[in-house]
C-alpha cells in the first residue's frame, strides 16, 4: 500500500489516539471494585433527622474540610402557616454543633440535611472548561484537584450550592460521596455516624439494595426537580417549602 | 502541513495526561486517585471486633443503632494502632445534648430533654450509662427526673 499524504493525515491522528489507550492501561478504583456494577445514590429520610450535626462533623473529619466550609450541612426550616413559600432557613456553622433551641411559634419546624446531589446530568460537570469535574461510571460527581483551575464556573453552575473553593488548594471542592470509602465496601462517613438512620447510601444497580423497596413504598422527592439535573439524593417526607 | 499535524499530535500526546478520555472528557486516573485516599472513620464493625463488652451493653438499650464513631469521632488511626493512639475522653454534657436537647424541629417521638432543667448542670453520665442509657431500677440512679420534657 502506498502511503500518500492523504492516508498519512488520516493514519497519524488515529495512531496517536490508539497509542493513548495503550498507555492508559486498565486502572480500576479498587482491586475488587467494578465501576460498571454500581450506580450510587443517597436516601435522606427527613422525618428521622434530629439535627445533631454528626454527619457534618464526620464529613469534615473524614475529608479534611477547611473550617467554615461544608461538603454537607444541615438546615433548620421554620414554615409558618401563612408563609409556606417563604420559609425561614438557618444553618449555624452548617449545623456542625447541632442547633440551639428555637422559639416556639405557629407553624412547623424540621431539619433538612443537604449535600451534593450527584446528578446524572449535572450542570457543574458540563461547564468545566478542562474536564476537572466529571460523573464517574458509577454515578459519583468528583473533582480532579490536580486538573482543576479554580475558575469557579462549577460553583456558580451548581443549582444546589454544594460547591466551594478550598482556600488551601484554590480548587473546587464538594461531597465526593466518600468515594474512598464506598469503593472499599464501606458506607459514607455521614451515613456511618447518623444516629437515627436518616441518611442511607444506596446502590441503584444492586437489586438487593433496600432503596428499591423504599422508593416503591414511599413518597420520595429530589431537590429542584424542575432543573432536570438527574439528582440522586432522594428525600423522603420533604415539605414543599424546601428549596 | 504534514509537519504541522505531526507536531500537533506529538505535542498533544505529550501535554494531555495519558488517561484523559479513558471514561469521558476527564482524566481517568482521577477515579483511582480519589478511591485511594485513606479512611478516617473505621466503621462500627471494626470497633465491635475488639470492644465486645460494649456491644453487649448496647444490645440492651436503644443506642444499639448508634454507631461508635457518632460519639467517639473518627477512630481509624486508633483501630490501626490501638496501643498508642487512644480515643479522647468525651464530655457527655455536650455530646448527649446535641441529640437530646429539646428542639421543636426534632421528630416528636424522639426522646428530648431541656438539659438545664433535666440535669441541673450534672454531666449526663452521672446517671445514664451512655452505651445503655435507660436508667434501670438497679442502676446508679433510682429516680427518674421529673422535668423530662414530653415532646
């Protein structure tokens, strides 16, 4: 076969792409962990949350989160009878040390734990100009710190306010769903320490996971469903006033 | 033209991380790096393997569902080296209140107290054994505080 200039121009890029895959090898997150066998999510059972802040403290400790920043936090809602669309929301220090007693007034009060929703169609990954944040094949949104520019596009794009810029590294940071734990067969730090079971890690690809029965038998919602982000943090018993 | 294309391909191969594009528009190795981080919370199963006496106590009370590190904090380092790394002593007056201080946002069936009225400044473990908190008739305290909030 004669190598013409036309053929050379076609072959060279193809050879470069092929060589890249040869170099890449076959990395796997953990020895016995198969990326394609999981699709991670979380269930938050609002009526069970007591606002103790154990999840926030555990997350900070597990992930070395800087003081004053939160990968997960707890909000206390007060919804008065006549202002359902304007709830009063507070989260002192992210709820890390629990909540002080509140003044009893007409209406209802409840806690809502918040974290990254690990959206299947996440706006934050779509706006990253360098591919430093992404959805893994097992459904977790991660940040590649060594590749992040700290441009803050993703911080603005997240409709749930789940991202921040780490002041030490100047890179984007967020809940990783304790990826270093779940790939080792452990649950997340927040789920591990939740004293009432208000948070539960779920694997939607595991047919034996209790999440399937729970989703069938409960009225479950995600935050801001109108955003169509494919959020995978499911809230049970969530009031309509929750934003 | 050919030289320019070759130069571009070579430069791109040199600059772009070798695992970029393996799973998508990102560095594939970032997944393994995220998974490789060490853990801080050992998990209750690890604690229970050694502290069987505490497990037996917890089984008798409602705190059986509370994981060890919910109160004791992250203990993976202690689990790795139990002889030299000891968990810190806990202050029950702070710890218990985080969960059990009365708050209108807490679920109505959850046991809550106004600690200032309930304990009068005493540490909770003066009367309650944290691993088995219900006060039994044969326990340290014989009477139930009258000021326990009914929530």
